[in-house]
C-alpha cells in the first residue's frame, strides 16, 4: 500500500495508507486531513488542494499540465517550484509520497 | 420509499425516518436526519414542480454523485424536461453556467474562476475589512441600534462584487438599487423587479461594450476581452455570468452573514468562544455556520431542501441505489451536513469544529464558483462586527420571509 505523509504548516505529520490509482487529494479528503479542501472534486477548477511536493518525490510525476499550471497561479498561498495540485498526484504501488500543506487554502 | 418508515437509535428510541418531514424542533430534525442517512443513501420524492427526484442524504454518496460526469443538466437547459424543484427556476438562470455541462461549462468556468480565485480573493481582503469598518462607523454614528440586514449584511457583498465586476464608484448607488431587485431580502413588487432588472441588463450591456474598448483590471474586462478566438464570449454569454454572480453573490452571502450573526447571538457560549480570539476562530466558525444552516436559528425546522438537480445520462449505481437513465437527482445540504458518519455530533453548533465536510457550497464541477469570496466576506463581516461591537445583542425578533425559497432574514434588529 502506498503511504502518503501529510505535513501540516505547524509541522505535525499524518501518515495515511492510500490506494494505488487514488489521488493525494482524494486520500486526504476521505481521511479528514485538514487543510486540503478539494472542492471541485479533482476537475481542476478550484485550486484548493494545493500542496508542496517533497523534492525527492518529484521524479515520480510529469511536470504540471497547462490546466494545472494555470490553476497553480490561483492558489491562496504562494506558489513555489514544488507547488502541485494534489488532485493531479496519483498514487502508485510501491511509491510513498511526502507533501506539505500550505498555510492557506481557500 | 414509504413515508412511514422508522428506525431505531442505539438507545432503542424509535425515530421517524420519513422524508420530507414537517417542521419539528431543530434537535428532532437533526435526529431524523441522522436516522434517515443511517437507513438509506437517498429517498425518491415528488417535487411540487417537475416531478420525481432522488434526494441524497449521505455525505459520501453526495460527493460520489457530484463528481460523476454521468450526471448532467442539459435536459433542464434545453427544456426537454422540467427541473424537479420546490419552485420554478427563472429562465435566465437556465441560460447561465449553472445549467451548462462540459465542454462549454469548462470554457466559461475557466474564464471566470481566475477572477474569483483564492489568490485574487486574498488580495481583496484588506479592502473588505476597510469597508466593513466604514459600515460599522456609519451604524455607530447613527445611534446604538440598527437593522443589520440593510446597514451591514447586504452592503458588504454588493461593494465586493461591484469591485470585482468593475462597476465604477459613481454608479454604485444605481447598481445597488437595480441589483436589489434580484434579492430575496428586498421583497420588491413584481413590476418593480422587472423594471429594475431591465435597467440592470441595459447598464451591464453598456459597461461590457465600454470594457471591450477600454479594458481595465476587472472581471467584465477579462470576459469582454478573452484572449483568443476559442475563448471569446458574446454579450449574450457574458450577461448571464454577471447576473448569476449578482444573484448568488449578493443574496446568499448577505443571508449567510445574517444567519451567522443570529446563530452566534442565539448561542452565547459559542459567541464567547469566538470572542476569545475572533480572528483565529472566524474561519472554522464560518464553516460551521454554513454547515449548520437553519438549525441554530429557528424554533422549528422542516426536513427537505436541495441544491440544483442533475439528470443521469445512463443507469448509475450510487451507494447501492441505481439512479436510472433519465432520472433526476439532487443533494439536500441540510441532510448531508447532518450525516453522523461524515460529521461527528452533527446536532452540536461548534464554532471550533475542525473536520467539517459540509456541502452547502456543493462539490465537484458545479461547486460554488464564488466560494473563496463568500468565505472571505463572511469571515470579515463576522470578525469585524464582533471585534468592534463585542456587546452586540438582539433588539427584537428577527423577521424571516418564509414565502421565499431561500427563507432570507429580512430584518435583524440589533443593539450594542
């Protein structure tokens, strides 16, 4: 089972056992991880599932699509190089992921 | 479903799980909602208008439906079938983004959402705080009492939306008068509504034309000058967007500001929690006000209500229940917000509630476009009011217009 490590802005961490094929956003929402809203359900239209993806995990994903890139310009907390929309980060078998949740989401 | 079903709670108390249900005290309504969602994911009911619809009670089932692209609104938009609902939907609403499906919905939404994005809204917060304080200054200057609806709750969203759309300051009084015609709280005679709406349409058309020639940094300019041919919008497309922002942005926000203030005044223990650290508690308090809806305000609450419905394009099974092709389905927000599986202790009004998966602003493709703006306005309105006037209290009974679908508070007398 792929694990997702969610780090809150205050440094507290929660580890969730995810399911391959699910997203980092849906895994968070289903397990009540604070700070990830995901109001559009993954349709790339709300920018409320913003996370900072750990540097060592970036190799597992392609660069953001044009639509994701557009929405990353709309996030409440500042965009950084590591910024991703967590609805676009899909879990794979054998790959653990580490994300930090920004101060503000919506 | 039969209207006489019952269910037992852990204490073996029999709870009536028929739905919809007539007005009962709020704690009984919550108990019924808990029992209904424990028993079944949805109920099929016949609406006053437009026939049958499945009403979803469970929070997770609602999310499944709202994020499933097999549920669409085309048959409502084209008039192929009536919208099953409590009232008739005005035709102009059916021509808005709310009734569109992808791919056209995606195109419209993309054009608007950047202007109301979390980032843009964060930049608007300072001016919202400033304006809220101007309104409070004016209330205080007049004496020690006010009708919070007119003097505060309606004015703030109107100002914010005028800024967003790009209505020039000198036109604001006219714009406010015309827009008020769309407000449930205004309670205006029908012929006046029509005249004001016509004037608002003409004004917006002229403003769009001007922004096409002289673009500025506002939403109407963005829409009138969309970047390329694929994205370009006609006036006929821009007007409904502006109109739905006005309807949704003024009325609902004003209403939620009032119900928020009233919920707090009626729950002094929770108001005390807010007053301990207003800025820190305001964000969770606003979510709880959105979740709790009418429960903390009224003496009795009826079971029944809904977000705008969808139609299934094929047979779809949601939480074990098949919604057949062509059948309509909607979410009752009060029901899914009091589903004990998703919300712990749903009958408690808790302004510090952390996990609050309410669906008052919906979810999925059609989630509230103005959600970040609505949240910010509510947070600012409630924080500034109680910071400046911590002794605020009711100066009489609030008046609610029960004849209106949104049951707005039309008078909220307060003193300080």
